[in-house]
């Protein structure tokens, strides 16, 4: 029977093999293969028994591995951005704010926020970045585009028990763009990767990808944030950090630090650089969004998203639906961005222009199932079967007996 030290060495060796394959793939320009190998290296450690992961040699290696992967991820992001891919979050990961002034642009009224947090120099640096620096244009675009989704997002976050202010996480994730796609294959306003999207109920199959559906993905994002809040015993800053880099990465950082405090983890450099930028950037965006005129943003947000819905009895071509409504097909694809093609499955709640539901229902009922398909070819049953959700095991910090020290 092997000793814990021997087992730890075997675990490290297994993770290192995946990392080396990823490193080789990266050098050969096979970026997708590299991403998968890095994910497998992390998974080897994360899925090991708790007593094995607790070993000092394994913890030290996990921290070192995270740093090496982060360096290569920076290269992956730069390659994606150079190719015209990636999202604002990808740019944020490489942003160095060390030379940006931390001088406050006025005192913040903390009573105006939905949750409590400490305003640090990093928050003020990002506020300056978004108001007088290179981030001003991005901030302005987000304030305008958010008008389409803000009312809906605030309603859903309130229903799920999440502070409404946290809807501005979408500004940092995607600048409120439903079709945003990151280098890591995260999609939508809330930038779900496939596994986390499936974990929180977002359908991904031959017909659609609900990570791109504004309302469905917003509900999933709120539930994920609430899960993370409970996981970290009621700390929204740690929940935001975990939304960015995963609960296990934050948990390991806390175990190394000894304090369940985001700013302590930040000061010690125990989190990925992207995460260290991510949380203060969100706090800065919230502060500006709640008082945007005070910070020089005189913008008119886009009008709120409005639509009627109609549940389809049979697979239906959007071309046929648009013809019944006498509107451009582009209007329906814009309202239903989650659809991969101009074909909606049976049971789908098709979003229609406001005020057209009754007229559409009458015209739709007059068509045969074949007529509703038009020229579209329906996917086979195998293609349209929803993807199986991956199996996960999670540990809640409240129920495992873990006790974190809190620094005030």
C-alpha cells in the first residue's frame, strides 16, 4: 500500500502529463487542444480524494500549475484577440492597472448599494479607467446596451435572492452582448462555458444554445451566483471571484491563505490575474452605473426588450413565421438568438414582436406541420436530442464543517 507522499507524487505526475501535452499543443498552434489538456490537468487534482489534495506537496504543485497555465492562457487570449475573437473579459485578463491613478473622483455613498463591500485602491483605479481612461468607450457602450436587459435582469436577480447591483457583472463579462464568444468557448451575456451552462439547466443541442438566450441565461447566472454565495458562507466578493475562476480555485486560495477574504487573497496574489482584476472591475462598474451622470456619462439606454411569446406545436421555420408576420427574418433571429438556425423545435416558446401574438396564432393554426417547415430540413432525432448534463459533485462550505477565518 502506497504512502500519502507516494500517492501525492503519482497525482502530480498524472496532472503534469496533461499539462505537458497542452504545452506542446500550444507551441504547435493547436489552441483548442491546449485548452482541453490544461482543463484535464486541473481536473486530475480537483477530482482526487480530499485527504490527498490536502497534502502540502499537492497544494504547492496546484498553485504552481495554476500560474503556469495562466501564463499560457494569456498567450491563448492574445492569439484569439489577434484573430478578431474573444470578449471584453479576455481583454480584462491581460489589463495592467498598476499605473492608473487610485485617486477618488469623489466620495462614494455606500448606503446606495445593495450589498456591502470595501472600496480599495483597485476599485478607484478601475473607476478612473472606466471614466477617464481607455475603458470609457466600453463603459459607455455598456450603459447604452444594458437598457435592453436591465429591467429583466433586475427582476430575475430579485426573484433568485441576488443583489440587483450584481447584474453589472454582465458589463465585465460581455458588455451585455448575447452573442459574445470568448477564447474559452464561453458564450452569451453571462459567459457560460458548456459544462457550467448544462449544470444550471441551459439547453445546448442541435437546435439551440440557451447560453445565448438572454432570459434563460440570466436566470442561470443568478442561480449560479446564489449557489456560490452559499458555498462561501455568505460572501458576495468570493462568489464573484468563483464565478470567474471556479469555486475550487478560490477554495484552494483560501486554504493557502487561511482567510476567506477576497482582498486578502488579492494582496497575496493567490488568485489568477484575471480574477484579481475581475472583482474590483465589477465593483467599479456598479459604482459608475448607479451614478453615471455624476461621472460624465450622459447616455440614453436602449429601450427595454419587449416581446410576445407563442409555444410552437411542431418544428417551424423562422422564414415561414416571418412570412406570416410580414416582418424580416432578421427580426425573429434577433429576438431568438439562442436558435442555431432558422428552425425552431416543437415546444419552443418563439418570441414575437409585441402585439402580434393573436394574429400569428390564427395564421399558424391554418398551416399543416409540413407547411410550417417550409424549405427547412428538420434535424434527425439523434441530432436534436438534448446534450446530457455532466455529473458534478459539489461541497458546500456551510455543510462540510469547514470554518474559515474572516478578516475585517
